[in-house]
C-alpha cells in the first residue's frame, strides 16, 4: 500500500495498525517512495543481517589472510613499544 505523506497525516493510526499486521505500508512524497513502515519487533536473523551487511559493504574478511589486528605490528617491538 502506498500513501502520500500528506494523506498519511490523517490516517497514521490506521497505517501503523496495518504495518503491525504485516501489510507493507510505503509513504511517498511527490510520487517517490520515502518511508516504509514495518513493525519494530520484526528483525532479520543473523544470516540475513550478515548478507545485508556484505551487500552494503562487501566482505569484511581480508583476502590475503591477514587480520586487521596484526596489520600494524611492524610499528612496535616485542615489548609493545613504538619503534
């Protein structure tokens, strides 16, 4: 269901109830989608979150096997002091 922001002002309670019931409610401004109402208790599981993050930012794992925690070890001596 798509509703303009100006029309949504008068029916917000009904729109919230519809979204809570699982209906997709999209608010538009000048014909463009700007907001999607979804129930707050619906959250993606861990696998879905990981897939979304990788889609947005790419894989967080380095390709060459190095880990970020060790990437600047060459700056410090065996006692952990700067060289």
